C-alpha cells in the first residue's frame, strides 16, 4: 500500500511538471508571433473623372477675298499683312490701261464726260489682312486676288475626334482649350461637319472660344474631354490596393481588430490622381484599410498599427 502511494505521488508530480513546461512553451510561442508594423486609412467619397486628351488647331472661318473688278494697273495699295481694317476702307486703287495711256485728255476735250478710268477696291468687312497678293504697279485682270482678310470674331478651334468617342460629345458641351503658353480658354461645341475622314476615321468638330485675342491661325492646342464621370465614388489610396502578377485580381488588407488583418477581394473602377475607385464591396466609413506594410501579408496576419 505504501509503495502504491509513492508511485501515485511520483506520477502526479511528473504530470504537474509536464503541464507547467507545456504551458511555458505555449506562452513562449505566443510571445514569439511576429507582428508587422502598418499604417491604415479609411474609405472616402470623391468624384473621379476619366478624360482623354486630344489636339485642336486654330482657324478663322470667315475670310474675305479682295479681288480686282477691272483690268488695269494698281495705282495705290493700302494693304499690308497684319493690318486691322474697317468695313468700307479703300485698300486698292486700280486705273485702266486706257486711262493710264491717254491720261486726262478726254476730260480736257469734254469736261462733262468726267472720265477717270479709276476704280477703288474697298473692304467688305472689318478684320485683319493676313495675305497681300499684289503690290503698287502690278497689272491685274478682273477677278484676280489682291488680298485676304479674316474676321477676328470668327476664331474657332477645329478638333478631329475619333468616331469611337462620338457618344461622349453630349456631356462635353463646355470644353477647355489649353494653349502652348499655358493660357486656358473656355470654349463651347458649336457644331460638327457631316463627314468622317475615311483613313483616320475622325470627325471634325468646331469649338468656339470666348475672349480670344491675337491668336494666330494654325496654332495647336490641347483639348481635354470627359469620358466618364463618377460622382460620390468610394475611393482608397493607390497604395492600399494590391494585385497579382497578371493584374486580374485585386484585394486590400482590412483590419478585423487592432492586431489582425484579413484579405478582402475587391473590384476596382476608375483611377485618378493617386486614388482608386472601389466598386465592390462597400466598406464602412470606419473600416481600417492598410496602406503601408500590406505588401506580402498573409490572410489573418498579425499587425501593429503605427501612428
């Protein structure tokens, strides 16, 4: 009996010692679990816009051609390129070759005849002379081009839009035109030509700009058109979104508590200015999403939030 009690005490002692060692080992294992320092953020609502950038060329739609109305010599030319003119201003004076040959002899013979053989060519509209084709002393025939005048108020920008973007024009009635020197002009879509370039498959649009002064013809500007607009989009910083090598799967690391991060698959939408739209799932405003330290984290990883 005494021997049995000694054996029982010995067995109990061994069990107690083993339990203590096992508890110490478990405590040591729990204390050795690695934690990753991370920084977190929350989802926000923002407006994301997808745009396309195209080029447009300045042009003056209204051009007036100054032509000779008789055969003769240019006796006086009051036209120089770049000169502003007003409607009715005399630009050229032409004298017929007959009048130049006989001079004022006819009037001396019969003063009542009042023959001069001179024709004054006037500007039909106000504007600016952009081209002069004839000078004083040149012989011209009826219908010959003398000069070209543009109307300053007819300035537009011509945009060749790929026809695949034809449907987005309805949401781009107001268009901003950016000039090479950084100046921005507010424009509106005033019309389009009913034809498509057979090779480039582009349709020409006419953009009317306001308060445009001293812009030369042929200037290439940049036009930004809104392709897609998503107001009140759920967004996260780009650093919060992870993907696989083929970039066909996306996910974020969300905290379930202050020390555990889980992998949550997402569907992403637009991306703009370092923000990515999250189409699904819909996160709560207080959900914490890791932005720094999330790369390579496993599902249900242990983390520590850094302030």
